C-alpha cells in the first residue's frame, strides 16, 4: 500500500489532505481496509456476496409502486 501511495503522490494525482482554495483544510482522506485473510469460513462469515440492485430492477419496482398507488 505504501508503494501505491508513493506512486499517487509522485504523479500528483492524490493528496492526503484536501484543502479549500484559501488553504484551509476541507477534509482528510481515509480508507477502511479489512484484513480478510484472517477470517475463517463458518466462524466470521457464512456467505460471500455483495448485494447489487440493477437499474432495470429499480425502475420496475418504481413502476409497480406507481401503478398500485
């Protein structure tokens, strides 16, 4: 990760602290990193999936809701 951060800073495409035009700190950037390699199946988790809603599904749901009032 340090190698990746150094590469981003070297190309000036990323900065740790975002500042307003007047130089005041606007926000600090952070990222949550989970150590997945320490998890044990059936102890820490039972399923491995990420719920995703497709745009078409959401549009159908809204259409049905509008039709039913």
